[in-house]
C-alpha cells in the first residue's frame, strides 16, 4: 500500500515469490529497485493466483491454486501433496496473511474474480486442467459456498478473461481450451493422438466440453454458452485469451495465443511441437471474425500475453511470452479511431491502484465498461490502465467510476486522446 507496484510471481512447486518495489528508498542511480522478501502467511503452493479486496476492508487479499501434476513431481510424494495442494484464500491481516483452504486438489491454470450475483462481493472461479471440473464459489456474508452456475464448462481450462463483449452491461466469461481450428486433413493428422486420448465418450450429464466457451448470463441470471454461436469455440491449442479494442471501434476484440510442445502426444511432429498461429478475432457487434491481415498470427508457441499502450500513442500493443524463444512485442498500427486511457488512484489507501474498481464511459452510441483487475488470461497481468476505444468522431459525455468500496465518482466530458488520471478525493479530479 505504499503506492509502488510490487512483483508477485508463481511457479509449479512453491509459494508466491514476492519482490518489493523499494521506490522512494532508492538513491539516484542506485541499482536493485526490487528486493525479494518473505511474506508471512503466503506459503501455500501457487501456480495460478489473483488479488482483490475480498472482505471489503480496504486491503488486497490473495487467491492461489496449485497445479497438482507438477506439484507432485516437485514434492515427491502424495502425502505432502494432500497437506499443501488445493485452492486457498489468503486473508490480509495486520501482521500476516491467514490461509483458508477451499479445495484440497486443483489443476489450476486460471482464476477469475468478479461479482457474479451483483451483491457487492467478488466471487471466485478456478479453471482446472486435465478434466478436473472447474469450481465456482460464491462469496456470501457467512462464507464461501460452492455453486453450479454454468450449463457447460471447458474440459481442460487454459485461461479466463472477463469483459462486456456486446456493450450491454453484462459481464461475459471467456474460457479457452483445445479444439482444432479447422478440420482439414493436415490439421487432423497433427491432432489425431490428442483427439483419440481426450475424446472418450462423455458420462451422462457431464458438462465439460473440449472447446472454448463464451458464457453470458441472460436477464434472469441464467448462463448460456454462446461460444459456438459467436464463432469462438475452435481456435486451436489455446492458452492466453485477452479482450481488447485493438482497432478502436468501440467493440472488444479477442486475441488468443496458441501452440504446444510435448514429446509423447506430438512424437509424430517435428521437434514434438504442434505449430499453430495465434488468432486475432475482430468483434463485429457480438460475432467474431478471424483477422489474419492484422499481423498477429505468430507461430512461436506462446503461453502468456498482456496488452497495454507501450509506446504512448493511445492504442493497445501486445506482448506474448513464448515457451521456446524470446518474447514478442507487437506494435499496434491498426487504429483509425480514438481512445481514452484512464488510470485510477487511491493515494493513502492499502489499495492505491484501485483493484476492483469499474469505469463506465458514456458515449453518444452507448456505454463502454472496463474493470481494474490483476490477473487476465494465462498466468498474466496487464498494466492496470483502462483503455477505451471508439470511432474518431466520438466525443465522450461522462466517465463514471465505481470505486472498490462501492462509492461513485464522475468526470464530465473527458477529452478523447488523453491519458486521464482520476485520483480519489471527495470528488473526482483529472
């Protein structure tokens, strides 16, 4: 809560690796901005993690989940695994984090936190690999309760992202999985061993499907899988999936990172690698179309990804973390529209970056919503600056901000093309 962004990293066989940003402690030119520190109570195995104020006390709590296949290899026996593995809430207390165990096993590659039922408390979804069912907990006043809210779920969940994809005010959940992009003979030969292994007959009533899903609640709060209808169900062996308005037309597009390498499943392939292009999909008003001309179809076997305005020109650039090679940076040269970028600040609080806040931009054609979250996609995080894209002639009318504690601020007629910092005081300010 000192206003300097720290680093928290995860790994297969251990707890969160925490690096504190020394910030104002540094003398001019002194090296070593980040120093590794032990955080009391953050000792459980963490492969996937997320951070938010889960108990509305003003500071950030942590959620962690283990990846038990990898953890078993690290620990060496199932006895230790039973004591350590699973899903944990780490409550931020004055002198330590206190761990609460929600599940005793996990194969977690993704975590999502959002207020699913609109009661003001963030709920929790953990996405599991290897056919272990995803698990959803509602955050009630009297504790966490398991609930079944989705008619279908992904089979081997690789990543999550949350967004209002049709500017309706409804939060949609995208979950990535593995499904061939097309059914041509070359593709099917590459996928054949996996399809034979992963496609046994499903037990009656099993909700899991080996495909991407776009889960959207209707007006009655019942979720439907619109992935097939929106042409999002099959994008290859998919990892990170991120929504962002890449062409700045007011619609959130989708970028998906693809590829895999494994000596047994792909023994028949060169270098034991399934080589697939990353997929960029343009949102055309709720449906999505593949955009190979955008130049984002790398075949380097990516895993994680992040979006942000890295060159200061107002649009979203993309960084992809590749498994067997260097990371890639894609500079955005697509945009003909305009943008507004918003940074929220709560100085003096234990949550200075306003994690959990929501910003709503009113324009002549509707409302655009963005949320401040820590974790997106596959084991990845964005800078935290909110990006609104819209056609060049658009003049925003009003920016509404819902702070993490539920209080609201407004900024009237924010100018397009700027980076706006909204600092929380009694009234919003630029």
